[in-house]
């Protein structure tokens, strides 16, 4: 269970058990009527705010009382409470509040699956909010994401669809996605792929990224081959290993070494860190299109489906 689920569960348990009320704790005339109890139960079940026949009853909950009930129910009521209310003279009495809290507790104990439903709904809402924020961030930073001259483009530079990959040379899942990227480029002549060095797995990854950026500047014609070769490595890739791969390919490692520790290389990598922060990216591989952020090695078919959807739009 993740942090969101734990927090939600604790909150619901606090509502369910921590209040310590049971049905019948009201004082005489302040107890809920049967029509009001029916309304509370309907709210707990996520049904309409008034049960059949309750709305016409003189003892039905007022808007202010229903607002208070919905506040007590909290995340159990998935529809938002109506604006206003909660401040009039028609509020629930102390005894009625106790009854409502008792109903909540009893209902949760009888229907514990509600807790799972509430947690799932909360997570789904938060994911939708995060996705919307990422799409807005993509639009706000589109130039640096898709057209920065600090990062390498492979595939067709004039392609009709751009796929941006944030990767780390020591990322196992990036290595798994390597075949997918190669297959997409080979089979799709109109695909443009932007590579973003995003070293998140320690100092060795930073060193490998620095060498990679330097190679892209000193020998751009060999960069694609170098990039694929470095991702195909099985052990840890650091500066020495990256330079060894470059040397095996006939790349001028003297020129690469002269560039590795320069501001030009550092700024290229720092730009990616800044983009990742704006998009709230934390891991690799992550793929970005103009419409969404796709996290993880999702597979060739999933990536191709997304590309096809972009073209169809």
C-alpha cells in the first residue's frame, strides 16, 4: 500500500472508530427521525441526497443539516457537498451529530469495502490531477522539451511526431526499452526521437551522461551508434567505460575528454534536470509527447499506439 493509501485509510479509520459515538447517544428530541436516518444511509451508500419519500417529509434533513452530514461523511461521499450551508440555525444538534457519527461507524463496519473504494477514488483523482498538471507543463515548456539544441535528435529530424525519451545509461528498464526505440525508428520513417540525458542513478550515471553529451558535440555522426552501444552494456557504465566504448568505435576520446568537464556539458544535463522538475519526473525511462507523459518501459506496442493516436488527432 502506498503513502496515499495509508493516509486515506488512517483518515477513514479515524472517522469510523476514533469518534467514539454510537447510535442513540442523542438527547431526547434531538435524535434523528427515521426519515433523517434514511437520508444519512443514502448518503453513505453514495445515492441521492434524499431517500424515496424523505424529501417531502417535514422531518427530512434541511440543506444545512445535509451539508453537515456530508462533511462528517467526508471521502465516503464522492459527489461534492453543495455550496453554502452549515452555518444556519437549522444545524444538527450535538445528539444528532453523535448519531450520524455512529451511523458512519456502523456502516463502515458492515461494508468495509467502502474504504477500498474511497482509497481507489482518491488515488484516481490525484492521478488525474497530476496528469493534467503535466500536460499543462508540457505546453508551457514545449520549446525546451522538443526543440532545444542541447540534445540529440535521432530518427527523422523533420518527422511529424516527436517522442522525447528521458533515460539513464545505468537504468535496467532503459536498456529493456532500447530494442523498442530502435524498432520504432527503423519501422517509422516519420518519427522524430529526442534523447534527454537524465542521470538519476548516481555518480557513475552522471559521468556516462557527460561523456555522451561530449560525444554528441565532437562526433555527432557516430552518436546514435555510440548511444545504442552504451545502452547495450550489461555492467555499470561510468566515465571510463563510456570512453572505452567511444574509443572502440573510433571516436576521438582526446577531444571528448577535453569537453567532458566544461560548462557546455553541465548546462545540457542541468537543462534536463530542470525540465524533469517542471514535469515532476522522477525516474527513467520516461517518454513525453505533446499530449502526455508515459512512465516506464511500457513496450513497443504501447508506444506505437500512442504515436498512432497522435497522428489520428
